[in-house]
């Protein structure tokens, strides 16, 4: 049994984390040079190990879910934590999808020839060692490990204490795939303790062995990472996502999209948290959409104008417009057309994902052009904000910052680049 919180002294924890960093760094050269077929073999082997060890994963997950339930965790949290057979199978399928992707390492991103004859190429290279810190969702163990491997990176995973047993069971399958493909087992490591001090060690960079940190979790985790990290961070704020129903929207489509965007899975960052409806169709579109949400089990928190038309809505206060519920709750407001929607979104959005339901091409164009969020959708659910749905195989998270990566962070976003310059004896005058 691996040691858990309280069983490792501060000195021993620091030494443990430093050793993990050194072991991860020692694999970087082998991973950067690993053949594509070997990486593919490792990923397929991981998927096969997950399928073979499904019962062990379910047993480990049952321990975590039981503990979380006893701790009074919300239904949405328990949903994020729970691995059903379907989700385990999907996790294994996701590994195979990543294996089928083109190898991002060594891609020629651009090439040109200077007037002096120098031939220049910009070529994709691994980032190095990535630290991934995540909460509750144990499938991130597989997604993050596989994506980092495919991009030629070593990774140190630190999952939430609530998913400790499940993440360890999944990690064992990843190591099985690595070793069978004759790749270093230390390419994918998981922190073997729930001690929160381990996070602090990772944020400090593990003596320079971590090149980038990727947080995947709620505002408190991301806030801590951004405040304390001494290495670059792929920023990921909460998913305060909006659905705007324009005056030109098809009502049946608006109902389907709003219900799916909110209720398909309420605990993911792509779940809609605010519904905006054009005042021009308040009498025709608002109530049917809200009735469908309520019928699906959603609690409505509405502005005064909304409550005048939908009596079952609870009053929304100012905090509601900036709250990521991750629950069966949505805030609703009437706005003055697409301009009003844009104004509201720019004031309250976390710049994650926004959707417009409309048939008016000019309204869609304005929505796309003027809103500065990582993902914008037209006539589609915000639940499509996912690397797998973008054809990336999976994602390590959704980056809402503007440096290096934005939107779903897949294998291509987990690479950097270098320049290769070929000459024929040129010297600079």
C-alpha cells in the first residue's frame, strides 16, 4: 500500500518528489527519439491493460466513490468521480484514438529560404517534463498520460485525493503498456501520496526538472497554481459557459441545445451555466426552453424579467452571473439581441466556451467576431468543448489563456519547436 497523507515527513516528501523529477527528466531523450510505432504500441497496450483490469479499476473506484459519498460530496462531484463500464470502455477507446493520431514530434511547421540561400525550418519538438495536477476525474490519468507520451513528453501526474485509488489503478495499466513496448516506465509517474505539500513541490519545479504545469480543476486549484508556480502554466479557468438564443433561432433546436448543453453532464467544464435569450422572442422562446430545462431536472435562477414570465424561476442575484454551478442549476436572462449577449458574455465569461443558436448569418458573424473566448459554437451544444470531439483523440484540458495553447490542449499543443537552418558556407558580413 502506497503511503498516504500524514505518513510522509516533509523532508522525505521533498526527497520523493525530487527523485520523481529526476527520473522523469532521465527519460526525456528516449521519449523525444522514440519511434512512432513504439509509442503507438504502448498506447494500444495501455488500452488493452485497462480492458483486462476493468474489475480492479471498478473496485478501486468504488472505494473512492464510497468515501466521497460519506464525505457529503454533491451529486455532480460524484458523477465526475464515478467510472461506469461505459466510461472505462470509453477511456480505453480514447487511448486507441490517440494512438491513431499522426505523431506530432518532428513535424515541419514552416519552411522558407532567405535571399542569402539559408534554408530554414521550424520543427515540432517535445516540451520535456509536464506536471499535470487535476481533481476528481480519474480518467484524466489516462488522457494526460497518453497525450504527453504521444507528444514525446514525460509526465508527473498528481490526481485529487478523492480519486486516489482509481488513479493508481489506471496508472498501473499505463505502466504495463509502457514496459511491454520497451519504453521507460518512468515516462508516466503518479504522485504516491495525497499530501497537498506534493503540489507545492511540483509548483516549485522540482529543482528545474518540470518544464510546464497543467492544472485541471476548479477555481481554487487553478488560482493556487497561477499564484505559486515557478514554471510556465497552461492556464485553465473555470468553464463559465453561455448559450445565447437569438431572435432568429429555431425553437426546437434551441430547446434541444439548451437542455443538452446544461444537463448532459452538469459536472464538466463545457456545461452551460447561463442562458441568454433575445428579448425579441421572449414571448415565444423563453418559456418553452425553460420548461424543457425544468422538466429535465434543472433549477432556474432568473432575472426579474425572466421571473415575470416563468414563475418557477428563483431570483438570480449578481453572483449568479459569475458562478460555475457544476450542478443542475442555470441562470437565465433576457438581453437586447446579439449585442446584449456579447456585452453580458464579455463581462461575466471565463472565456472558455460560448454558443449561439441562430439562423441569422449576420448575428452569428458578429458573435464569432466580437467574443474573445477559446471556443465558439453555432447551433451546437457547449458540451462539444472537448478535445476528443475536436478529433484530437483526447485533451489534457481546455486552456483559456492566450499564450502557446488555447482551447483543447491535445498532442500538437504539447509540443514546442526548434529551428533547423541549412547553409552552404554562408558567413555574416
